[in-house]
C-alpha cells in the first residue's frame, strides 16, 4: 500500500479541507506557495452529515469572514441554516481553488529527516511542512454507564441525530446542556416529544440585549479578537463549554426554566444507569443558577461598556428567573414504568491525534503550541478552539490565524532557500 514508487514530495501539505484548511491554503497561495490539501471526506461533510436537520449558526451571518470571502447574502443579521453553511464553504473552496484531494485519509504522520512522511490511503507523501487542520472534536464521549441501558433503548450521539421523526415513538432523554444538547432537546420538544434533559454546568448567553444582538456588543468590545494570553483564565478556557443560545426562529435565547414551565423535564447531571432506573445528581438548581450567573455577567459587562463609551442604548429590566426546581429529591426515570425510546448523548468530544507520531502533545493529549506553531519545526495546528482567539475555530477568526501561520511558513521557506543558495555558492567557489 505504501510502495516507494508512490512517494511524492510537496513543500506544504494541509491535512483537513474545512474552513481552516482552505483558509491556510488561500493564505499560502497569495504568497506564491501552493500546498496540497488532503480531505478525508469532502468539503462541507461535517456540517452536512454531522448536524441535525434544523441546525443553524448561533452567531449572525455577518461574522462569517473567511479570508477574502465574507458573507455576501441578503440577511447579514440572520443565521444560516445547514444547507447554506455547506454552500458557503463549498463556494469558498471553489474561490480558493486549491490542490485538493478529497476522500484521502492520513493514517500516520512521522518525522522524515528535516521534514515529514505522511502515510495515506493513496500512498506515501513527503512534506517539508505539515499543517494539521482537522479541528479538535473527533470522538464523541458517553457516560460510563451508557452500556447499562436496556438494549431496546436507541442510543445515539449528537452528530448522528437528525430529527424527531427519525427516533422511535416515546420519551427521549438528552444528556448534556451545551449548545448541541439544548438545541436538540428543543428540537424534540417543539416536535411534540416528551423530553428529559440532563442539565450540566454549561453557561448560557443572552441573544439580544439593549437593542442589539449580544454578538454585536461583544464584537464592539473586542472580546472576539482578544488573544488567549490576555484572557483572565487562559489555562482552562480552551476546554470550556460554549454558551447555549440559538439562531433558530431568527435568533433567540434558550431559557431552560421557561421550557420546564412548558413541560420539559429537567434533571441534574446524570449519576448512574441500570436496566431499570436512571438517577441524577441533586444539582439542577445550582446548574441553572450558574448558567444564569454567566448570562447576567454578560449583560453587566455590556452595561459597563455602554456607560464607559457613552453609547445611547435602551435600558432593559434586570433578569428574573421564571421557574425554580422543587425541593423534593429528583426521583429519576423509572425505566420499568416509563421506557425511553432513545437517549441522545450530547456530552462532548475528545480529540484523537493518535495518527500523529511526533512528540508535540501535552499530558492530556492536546497539541502543545504557540499560536499553532509546535516545537517540531515544520509542524503546525490550525482551527483549534482558542488557538489564539475565541474565533480561531470559527468562520470569524480563522483567517487571522491562517495568515499568521502562512507568513511564518513563507519566512522559513525563504530562509531555507537562502541557506541552500549560500551552500551552492560556497561549493562553486571551492571548486
């Protein structure tokens, strides 16, 4: 499979053909360097095949700022649905027109002298520089007790959920209250399903406040361009759960307390599972309070900025919770009297970089880097959460990171060429 006759050499190879991989390809091509881009599936695959049917962006369309290819539609303050996101990314790929190989998997990456060797499904490739742009969310996590659920209960991860009609009839438990968990729970609830939601410590965000979308305020405040080094909690921010809100119905908040009033069953964190019973921790009230405290803190930070800058904006009433959990202990879900049709696991993802056989990882298996640059010369990462800013893994911020890495790679290639030229001149003079 990896015969030497198949070995090809490239100055730069990009692994991953999503927004990050295409952005770095564009930045390099502007500098006269044409990389090879390897995409395991096809451009837009993750957005198309690993999102539910009603999925849409949670940030306004105007934040879609891929390099030299900003959102150009008629609804800058709207929220693109799944098909529109896929189209946007595919149109960007056509605009970049990179040397793209779709359907090619990289099985292993190793050192090879001063460069790297990639073992792929289409043979071996040698590269002077390799940019890993595969993101950081690879394998879904599930609770350790997941195998104990009854065999007749359908289990699926967030990336495999499509819509309510695709699940068997009956109650559904959604585990996890991050962005995916809350939006999937709402999707099921709005379709008329009986929904149980296991609520964790995920924070929530306002949607609109004092006359503008909160994203607009935070952008004006410089939050999205703030480097991680300036963040008050730089060590843990990369692993924090995203705030939950939605772009659905033109964009609105997700208030789980209001959903509870409407009939959604809220529980604390999942504690344990047996074939007969699911139990939850007694932390629902504290988890809801934590989400609300972040919600109010965001509003307060906007208030402070408005006052400091002297901006005129309408005043809104303070937030007041509309529902509180009862004092009684949560009895859990009795699976003998109330069998669940399905459990949707929205409990996060873990990175899988085992195919990279180069010592550039920390004790938790995450890439150790400085703005994408590793200690292994010529190996880089792009598109990871908080690679440098909040937008590093998103349409709004990946361009800056790509431009930075492209400038570093270009500089290194020029230095190498200059060094090679000096060696050749020295050899000629010596002869």
